[in-house]
C-alpha cells in the first residue's frame, strides 16, 4: 500500500510539473529575480550629552514597551590589575552588587527589586566594569535610586567576598575539563604571552590574596563621573531624563582619570605546541598569530576575507575541509580585530584524534592555496551579501545601536563608524581581499596548538617539526587555604 501510494504521488508530481526540463527551468528561475540594492543604513541616533564633570550620557528613546534600561560603563578592568591580584575585578564585579550598599544588604536589594520585577546588576571585563538596571517605566524612580546607591555607595560585605572567592576556586579547579576552553586559553598565551593581561589566568593564590580593602580601593580609584559612559534606552522623554540625570550626577566631583595601560604582546615563536589530554577522542587545532585593530585601514577588507574564507557555512574552509573532505566537526577562522589592541589571527579545526595530522595538512593546503586560487568573485559577493544582509539584525533595536555607540565613545572611535560600516563593506574589491590575505596570512609565522590524545594521532606530531609540550597543571593553593572537595585541582 505504501509503495503504491508513493508511485501515485510521484506520477502526480511529474504530471503537474510537465517535464524534467521544465522542472530545471523552474529551479533556476529564482536566479533571474532582480535583487535591489540595500537601502542606506540610518538608525535612530541616541542623543549625546556631556556633563561638566566629564560624565558622558547617551539617551535613546524607544516607546515600543513601557521599559527603561540603563548601563554605566566605567573605565578600568582586569588588564589593569597587578599580576599578584588576578581575578580582582571578577570578585569586584560580583560583590559590588551582592555586597549591597551602606544602607541595604544585597539580599535586601534582591527582595526590593523582585517586588518590582526589576534588576540592578554589576559586572567586569578586561577593560571596564559596569552597573546596569532594567525596570518598568512606572518603577523608574524607585529602581534608579537603587542603581545610584549601588554605583556610589557599595559596601563589599565580607561574607559575599568569601562566596565569590569560592566560586572562583571552583572555576579554577575545573578549567582543564573542557578541551575547547584549554585550546582557547593556551592559544591566547601563544599570541600575547603567558603573563600578558590579555592571556593570564587567575590562580588560587591570586584570588586568595584579594581583600575587601582591595575592592574599596579599586572603587575609590576608578568610579568617578569622568570615567563613566552612561547609556539609557526606553520609554521616556529625553528632556525630562536629562534633567533627572543632571540632578543625580552633575554635582559629583571629578576624580582620577583612568587610562588604558600600555601592553606589549610577546608572541611565542612559530612552531608546534601540544597539550596531551588523554580523556578525549578528538583534537582541537588552532593556528594563531597577532591580528589587527578595527582602526586598521584593512578592517573592511579583512571582514570580507574572514567571511569568505572561514566565517560561515558557505566559506571555503567549511566547504573544503568539513563538507568535501569530511575531516572536521567544526572549522573556520580569520584575522581577529580588537577595539584598542590587536585581536588574534586564528584558524581552527575540531577533528577526530585519528585525523589530526591530516587536518593540519588540510589547513596548510588551504592557506597556501590562496596564492594559487584567490577567493573569486562569487565567493566575495556571497561573503559581502552575508555580512550586509545580516547587518540589520545586529542593530535591529535602539538598544543595540545605543550599545554600539557607547563602545565607539569608550574606545575613541568616530560616532558615525556604524553608519559608514555598510559603505566600507560595499567598497571592498576582490583585489582588496587578495591583498590583505597576502599581507596577514603567513603560515611560517604562526604557532600551531594541538589539544588532544597524542597517542591516538594518525601520525606523531614531531614529524612536522619540533614540538613544545605545554604544562597546563593548575598551581597548588597557598598553604592554609581551605578548599571544598570539588575545588581541588
């Protein structure tokens, strides 16, 4: 019965379609549909205000929902922390909120905000710390008072510091569990240097050394209006919001201006680096070197190259190594671009242990092949279309546009950088892409990291050259530090 039904269905399809030739013509017809040029990108612009004390404010009205969100980004992050206190801003970013203020504990703030379905949160990153809020419009005054109190008057209670430290101890004890995390961490060390702030890790000893006084001193040093960029988005009137913010912050005196530290990368020598992880059956391979910053005149050409060569499912690396050769679970990469320091040039493959050597050879071939078979017009067009067609979804809300503008302010970029992005991508030519590929991709200058079960590789890694074995053992905790059973390395 099923077979008879299938052939009846197939016969009906053939009759309805006419012929194979007609079917083919119909399948190709979509290629003849004219595709109009993308319209110019003109997002709603936030209003920029600079208070006399140096605080920069961006206001972005959005009346779609009765919600008001805000974020204060403060200059100064983990990259400015001394090496013997690594992890300080992670602890600070957590206890800033959980530790409460001088008048209310963090638990009391939780109860107060929960009753209003609101939140006030703090956090930290490599170059900044932040305080944010989200609330219903009708609760703005109540929630903003909490935000201002947390921003200016944190208490850093000792019990919450201890909880945050225990959480970090647990993270340290587990950092060698995942081979992908090991590969990312060790690759950063190869590119920037093991002791570089962009690659170093918090350890038991450095976390244990962090005191409440450290958190207080960090706050006193960095949290000043002239170090703050405040962005507010939501259902409000800009004039009234400006008046409210001036009343809250205009009298706040300036403080010490934070500056980005001078950090010089110290890349490892080109060659092969190995982490033997015997409890896995696949290898994580990364070929790495220094990348660029977004200030580079090559940024737009690099963006197109990255998308065409290793950025998406239609990229050359995916088509050749994953689809055609069947070597990779995941493959990709490109020349990374940082805001104010070079990103990482990184080519990655995740493969079976028994195809490790073959996958390295495949990546080598793809890089070398760029000189003989440059990315062609179709690959370039597909990459540019992918970037431009997805561009609107990256900035499809006033909040996303606001966050991007705040980043430009933070790193000193032109505030129209976003509006010029589309033009920059559209202007990239095939020759531009070939030029930047030749300029930045030098296989002989890359460090190759392999994390996997060495004894199961298809060929010994030393057959490619000298192999440096990396020690990823977790340093022991300092004497006297009491850890929970799951926190031991």
